[in-house]
């Protein structure tokens, strides 16, 4: 369970977050929608305690990431827009490295790596070094790293970008399975189809503000627009400014 | 469960060891210097111990015209090879080989001019491009002596004392000793022996900071449940241990070579035993750690591998400055020198090589001051990585 209230963050003259409030439930996939530059990356970094907020409160299972970043991070699987692979390490070595950083023991790691590899269909690249991996293979490795330590929360930044149909389905199925296990999944994405099929909740942020939160259906009802994409555009506002 | 800095350390070491090409370069760099040094010193020793005028070989054209000169040359242990008259090309060809030091050509009218007491021309042919300068001087000395002998004899025949032609007499006294001449040499040799501390950890330090930033994997790493100091210390120790291995190898190899060479022949001394060497190596461990710490602290602020490398290649000149300054200002060894990292190691090794009992203080100071510097650098790097500015720039 992730709860944020009135989170603000300013970098010099730039107000990156101007008041973001939302809650993401356990056992649900929450979509984070927002145009480029809306403050999604800043929000995700603030949630894992890499950045300190200027104002507001954040609680991740009741823990403030600013007070206790280690506990929070141990409980979060974080997939940023960077994969962060090491070309000279094999996938297994890469996963072992991050598993150990998360305090996992050898035996547990071995089992978990096999499980995650099976879940994402990446047995074939487990012993290969990541140099020359395709975009899809890279994302799978990064996603496996985020899932490895069985975090209760997942913060995923566009996890299906650049994936072929089969891999996209594998990732989506994995997310559904994680939801069933009771994980709290936050998914930043630009793929509306993914949002309407997969997500239970949608948070729309624009220019550092939360402009709406609710199920995809609720958002459509609120804007009076049947198509989610059009509803989103109407929520983030046109050139004249922000609606709502 | 392993401490997290150990996890980071092991991963960085594994990654570095897999980069075979840069590792090979490091090994080559480390081994090349002592070997090159050994070769140069060996040649110097050979030159110094070569018997004087051993087989100076002189070609002479028209030798029969000056039998006395030939006899005097032979007295000075110069072997005379009589030659038929040669053209200029043939002479050039002959002098090109190192066997023949020079060639004397007595023109056909030599005896005639000699008998008429006109200056009799003797041609001395030599090749200044070959290293025969000393031998040529020896030959010229004989010619000079031969000329003055004849002059003296002629003057005497006219009833004039030859001493009139010597209004002054120059006597040479050289107070320079071999030891003093080689003091500067050994100082600069020892200075470079510590360079691997700054070279061997460099690529690991840059790759694990600026490189990781360039490849965009640092953000992921910083979002893990590990404190920034654990990440920095792991990377620091990885770069530092490579430097430690490099410098220890270099010192051991240099020691093996320097103790094997008969350095006394050129007035140098290397009175270091294996126990001294072990102590110097141990006292130099923090120097490697300091170098790695500085490299990490600097490289983490660079946006790319390239930028870090160019900044660091400048930064790495800084530790050489005190050593060069001291040798330029010709300062005597003083205790304060053991406080300055790098200079302290150079001074320590130089004093050990002289073979005196130094007592524990220089070792402790050398060890402690570098270690202190290393810890400050690592502390700064950890503080920097934690700062929000840094997170934003990653």
C-alpha cells in the first residue's frame, strides 16, 4: 500500500511536483499516466527515497522512505527507464548481484532466479552475458531484477516498451500473477490499451499535480468521454491550461 | 550474509577481470618499467666496466709514411689496420660499422711536407652518428702528443726550449664521484616505481563510477537497499586492490632486478633486503587506496568515461609534483617529507636503498598520512553520492 499526500518538490525555479496525492492499493495494478515531463520520474525517485520531498507525506506500508529508505527499498521492485545491465556479467550473475544487495542468501537466490526466469520466459539468456541482448531481452532481465526479491511493491516505468507481442503478453501475465499474490503494482505507461485491460486504478498527473484518480471507467464517466485516451487528453488539459 | 560493500567489491573485481584487454595493458605497463630500467642500467654498467681502449680499431691509409706515429698508436693499445687508398664512399661505408672507430689518411705528399717542415696534413675520418666519441678522442690525443713531440724535437734542434710553447699548464681535478652522479638518476628511477598505484586502479575506478553513469546503471544501483557509503567503499576497494597488486608486483620485480645488477660499478647502491621491501610494500598499501579514493571521488562527477579520463590524467600529475620539486630544489631528506603522500613513499624507498636504519616513524607516517587522505576522499565521495544534486544528474 502506497499513500502520498500533497507531495511537492522544487528544483530551483522548477516546480517538479506541485502537490501529488494518491493511494495505490495492495492486490491492484495502478496506472500512472502523464505526459512527458509531468513529474513521473521525480515521483518514483521520491517514493524510493532517492530524493527528499519539500512538503507532504509518503507512506509505503506505513514507512516513510525519507526516514527509513533501506526498509522501503527492500520492499520495492524498481524498474526505471534505464535497464542498468552490466555487459560483462551474465544474466544469472547480474541477478545474483542485485539479490545479494537485497540481502538474499545463495540457496534462496538460486530458486528465485529459476522461478523468475520461468515466469518471464528467459531461460535461454540466463547464462549469457548481456552484451548484444535485444531490447526485449534487456527489459526482461531488468524486470527479473525488480521482481527477484519478492517485493510487496513494484514501481515500473514503461515495462513493455520495445517488447514484441509474445514478450508483452508474458510481462502482462506476470503482472496479473503478481496482483493475485497481493502485490501493489504501480505502472507508468503510455499504452492506453494496457491501462484499460490491465489496470484497476488510474492516476493522472500533469505539470506536477494529480489531476484525477479512479478506475478507467470512473475517469471516462467523469469527463463524459467514452474513449480512455480522449478522456486522458481532456484531463491533462489542452494548450489553454489544465482542466479540473 | 555478506556485507553489502563486499558484494559490490566482488562484482566490480569480477567485471574488471573480465576486461581482458585493459587488464593486459596494465600488466604490460607494470612489468615494462622495471624491465626497461634493468636494461638501461645494465647497459650503463657494461659501458662503465668495459676495459679502456679495449681494441680500438683504426684504419690507416698510407701508414708507411709515418712509422713513428704508428708505433705510438700501438703503444696506446690502438690496433692499426693498413688500408689501400679508398674513395670517399668506401670510407663512409667502412666507418658505418661500429668495428672501426676512425680512419686516418696520410696524403701522398705527407713525407715530402714533413721533411720540408711544412704542416703535413693528416685526414681524420669519423662518423659522429656512431657512438665512438671517446675512442676518437683517444686517437686525437695520440695525434696531439705526436705533433707536440715533433715540435719539441724541432725546437730543441734550433736551440730553443720547448717549454716556451707552454706558457700555461692546465691540470684537471674532477671532484664528482660516481655516487653523486647517480644520486639524481636513482631518485628519478624510484619516483616512477610508485606510479602503478595511480595507473592500475584507474580504469576500474572510472568504469565503476563515470562508466556506470554513462551506461545509465548507476540509478538502478542507487535505488537498492544499500547505503551510498557501502557502494562507494566497494568500488573503492576494488580499484584499490588492483593498484595494490600492481605496485607490489612492480616493487618486487624492481627489487629482483636491482639486487641482481652489480650497481656498485656505477656508484649506485641498492641495499634493500626482502624484509625491507615487504615493509615498504606494506607502507605503500595506503598510497594505492588514496589513489583509488581520489580517482573515485573525481570520476564519479564526470558524465562519461572519456571526461573522467581526461580530468584524471591531469589530476594524476599532481602527486608527482612534490617529488619533482624536492629534487629540483635539491632539498635534504627531512621528516616532513614522510607526511606528503607519494613523496613519502619515494623518500622512504630512497633512504632504505641507502641502507641506513630509519626507525619506525617514517613507515608509520607514510602509512598513516596516505590512509587518512584515502578516508577523506572516500568520505567525500559518499557524501557527494548521497546529495540530491548528484541523484538528479545521474
